[in-house]
C-alpha cells in the first residue's frame, strides 16, 4: 500500500477491480467499480461493513448517471444543477445495471457527484461509477485526511489517492426521492436550509436529528475509545470533575480550569462550517489523550449544526 497522487495508477487499479481510497470534499471514500460485484464485496469485507447497509455511487456528472439508464426525477435535477458537484446525495430508483450488493437489495440507489478536483478527474476517466463508503472500519470515525485512512486501513488497500484535507469534513446530506415528498435521511455537509430554499418548502418540520432512518445509521458510530457525553451545558457537566481527566469539545468558548491541551474549540469565530470541517480530526485527537471522559456540547440546530449534533450523538451512544 502507498499514498500518492498518481491518478493513472488509481485508474489502473480500479479497472482491475481493486480498492482505492479517494479524496472528496466530505470525507475520504473507499472506492471500487460499482458495477462489479466482487469489487464491491471487497469494500464490505475491508470495512467490516454489514451488507444490509447500502453504498453511495459516485460519478462526475448527472448526465453520466442518465447514460447508465437511471431515471432522474425532476426535483433531483433541479437540486443537482444547483448543488453538484457537492455534499448532497439523492436516493432514487435503481436499475438492473446497479448490483444488489450496492443497493443492499432495496431497489434504490444513492447517487452523488463529489466536489474534489482529483476525484472528479478520476471519475471522468472511468467507464463506471465508483461505489465508495467512508474509508474507515465500520462504526469508527470517518477519515478526513489520507493519513487517517493509512492509520486505519493502510494494510488492507492497494492505494490511497491523496487530495489533502477534506474541506467540508462531514459526510453528505442524504435525501430520498422514492416517495412523493422528498425525505431527509441524513444530515450532512449541505445545510438543509439551502435545499429547502431551492425546493421552495420546508423539509425539516417532520424530522428530529435522532430519528434518522437510513439503514446503518441507527447504531453507535464514530466510536471513540473514551466514553463521550453530549451535553446541553458544558460548564455544569464538567463541574466538580477532576479537570485533568476530562477532555472537552466546544463550539466557540473554552471551559475555565480545564487544561488547554484537553480543550478543543471547533470555531472561535462561531462558524458552523469551520466546526464541521474540524470535527472528525478533533474526535481522533481528543481520543488520544490520557483522560477518562470526553464532554461535547450540543451545537445550534441550524446549518451544519444538525450534522455535527448527529455525529456527536452517535459517538455518545454507550453499548
Ligand atoms: P457512507 O458512505 O459510509 O457515509 O454511508 C452511506 C450512507 O448512505 C449510509 O447511511 C446508507 O444507509 C445510505 N444509503 C446508501 N444507499 C442507500 C439506499 N439505496 N437507500 C437508503 N440509504 C442509502
Ligand atoms: Mg461511513
């Protein structure tokens, strides 16, 4: 295994149904030829991902998905024209070109055009879409740099295409278009408010961040080794604790008495996009400290705050 920026090598490997980790603006993906069952099967094996949890397929334009025979609903076209390439995934009816192993037998497929120059160039040169879940062992923190991928899966994959640090830093927002009304399945890197503005109606009214029903999104995820508590009031929650033994993740403020090294402020300027981009790297760093517990404060439920709260909530589930 090696890390590099050789797109031609990535193409050769993918053409021979090997796995390549690819950069995107959200997180690094573990990619394989989506039309080849055995290549896709090795994604599941490598990640130890349950096969009932379907994969997103990626290409470089909406037209290519159409060329593969997928019927793109009108509203999807509207949103794709506005937000692709970008951190937005659509669930639409699949066709028989998409293997069951990609859709987990649901008859529906998730499609996305990621916004990263290296990966767009790669996708353009391939004759198939790439199935690519996040490049981490199932249940752990998603990678936002090539080094994160190397640390977790380096010995299991043929090549890591290095595209630098992921700019958005949380996974894509997922919307299902299988029913009459579009439905949010996952809060992610594109703010719901922006989508609502284009659709001309609210999406968020019927959903709360702990009621997402994408398969595989219901259990513990992004699991740190230390217990993580998601709290309303970080000051109250840490009161009376041995300050040397706790780590804190906050939005913009620091918590007096806790050693500097144990504090991770995600955005001093209160920018939720900046906070999201740092979240996963911070979760990795804080987990390496010699502490007993991690406390994270709830973020505002607006913009990328929904996605941040969702990831912290999953990280906080104790099994
Ligand atoms: P990951 O790429 O690791 O972020 O995971 C992809 C996410 O997309 C998972 O939460 C899947 O459950 C969801 N997903 C992918 N395909 C489908 C589908 N056909 N129907 C519903 N959800 C899907
Ligand atoms: Mg994932």
